[in-house]
C-alpha cells in the first residue's frame, strides 16, 4: 500500500442555503470567505495555507449537496485553541453539540457543533 502524508486531499461540506452557510463559517472563523463557481456548484473556501501544502475544503451548494448530521465526520482545524472558533458558533446561528473535550495525552482537544445547514462538524486543536 502506498503511504500518503495526508488521509484526505480535499473535502466539501454540503449546504442548502449558500448565503446563510457562508455567513456562518465566515463568522466562526472570523474571515471573509472567498467564493468560487465550479461548474454547476458554488463553493466557499475554508481557510487553509495552500502554499505550505495544507489540505483544504469548502462549503458546497448545488444539486446533490444535501446537509446531514449523520454523514462523514469532518474535523476542522480549530487553530491554537478551538474555543476561539467554538465560542462564535451560537452567535452565528449554530449550536454546540459537545464542548471542548480532551482526547487524551498529547492528542489535543475536540468539540462538535451543528452548523446552520444541519451538518454535524467537529473541531480539533492541541490546546
């Protein structure tokens, strides 16, 4: 089996209302989300450092994009302390499902929230 640096190359979070989802993710990450049309889909790019080889992802609106709390789990980078992002979730229209929780020694912390579209998303940070 060929071993890769990252388990994923790209991910998409399906959204039902692009404008609402863009406002939500822009608010919790405190940045202006860039938009891009890709064929019949509208994408909102999540923050990542492509020049440093970072793995990116986007919110995605279009036919077949159906938000779900029961689909694939995505852990977004919560930065140095995921509470910086998590503390903005409710004000942006989402809800916290699980507060910041320690995973185990030297594995960091995670938290889970529901976005405005009904997706269950997780955050991870080392502090």
